[in-house]
């Protein structure tokens, strides 16, 4: 095999491995598994990822324009939002455009699917509040390093079905704000502004991946956080041990490697755990092995009111084990937040 052919084969093999690694995350986010296989089967390199997923998203957007009912149009727009978001998981010059398109598609979907949904935005945050105006509690869903409000709609739906209001957000360096803001270690300040904007006396937080660290850290600083759940959240990060692709993502989201190293150094809950007085449910997958990211078990063990749910076969974000943790988390968080009147600590 000559050198160009060998390089092409290596690029295709890497793209195949990348697609396999993203499989449970993408399907957990709501992408049809058969369509995912069709879209990824023709990738010649990871450089093709963003364009291929963007094309699939635009096909769903086109179906929305031709839909026979507002409900069908909304469903197609929501599907398009998911595909646009997953398009952002590989670096590409059009990555920021895909994130903006995901935001726009969700903005088109929700008014059709849930006319009561409200866009709420402020300094370094944006998102959608859904649920009844008189809901007994409000939950904020906090995304992670390269996730966004479009990714965890099944979690949002599970919480809504239990009667609570849900605010799914993008914060600094995330989703629609990734191109204009950088990740920040004092994310709790953003959460404080979110609670102000929501106008409620207390909230629950669900943090996904790095969002788990954001959520737990916010509970240490923000007294209006009444309950927390983390899913695949790190207790601390070790920059030198992180895989190269994760360091690259962090460097892009921090707007530079030096800033990324400093951010990673500050991702450590050791000193904050004693200050977390709210109940904390920590969900981990036993097959989630990311070098440099310590799992959440220390948070559950050391937090004054910690609880641990380990799913042995679960991977990162447990997209391969949704039924093993999602109903438990939704039930537990709802019970903690609704067991006490508004204004009282859970």
C-alpha cells in the first residue's frame, strides 16, 4: 500500500473508531441509531463529521417546512437540533455555525411542541424554561464541556413528566455561547444569575459530565441550590493525564492551552465538599474510564448528604444504560425538591 492510500485508510479507520466512541452518546441524545449508522458509514475522516451531520440536520429541517401539522414540524425541528448539536462533537471550521443552527432549530421546535416554553437569557447564559408556571419546584440542567441544552432532552422530558419546571441551559463555553465565551471555574456565579432570572427561591441542579462539577461546586457557594444530581461528573481533573482529544476540546473551550491548564487545575471538589449541605445524588458508569478524570464516588462519600448510584455496565453519560439511572434520578430529585414548601431547605 502506497503512502497516500495508507494515510487515507488510517483516516477512515480513525473516523470509524470516533463514530463508535460517540455511538451511545449520540443515540442517548435522541438520534435514530439506524440513521446514525447510515451517516457515519461513509465518513472518510473525522473532518467529514461536521459536514455529514449538518447535512442530516438540514434534511430534518427541510421536512419541518413540508410537515402536515405544527406538531410534526416541531418534532422535525427538534430532531434537527439534535443532529446540529452532535455535528459539533468533532472540530471543524463550521463547528460554531452548527452550534448556532442547533440553537435556532430548538427555538423553532419548542414553541410548536410546548407553547408555554420561555427563552430566558442573561450574562453568559441562555436556555429554555419549560413546565407549569405554578410548578412546585424548578430544576436546572447544566451541560458539560462540549455538550449543550439540545443534548439532554430525554432528561428534561422525564423531569417535566414528574411535574417540575425545567430550565435547560448553555453557560460559558457551551452550546450557543461556545464561540463568544470561555469556560470558567467560577460557574457558580452564572448559576446565581440563572436563579435570579428564573425568579424562584430555590432550584435543583442536574450536572452532566463536567456539568456535574459545575453543579456540585455551585451547591457549595449558592444557598438557593436545594438538591443536586451529577451524571459522570469528575471530582477533580488532571491535565497531564487527560487524553489528547479532551485536552484539545478544553483548550478550544478555554480559548487557549494556558487557560485550559489553569481551569483543569481548579476542577477539584476536595475543599468544597464540606460546604455542600444540599443532598447530592452521584451517578457513575462502571465502564466510564477517562484518564485524568476521577469519578464521582468521592463526592458521594464525602458530601454530608451524598448518595451513590453506580451502574456497572454504564459508560460516560450512561447513554448505554438510560433505564438504569434516568427514572431513579428524576424520581429522587423530584422527591427531594417537592418534599418541602418553597423557601425551605430540602
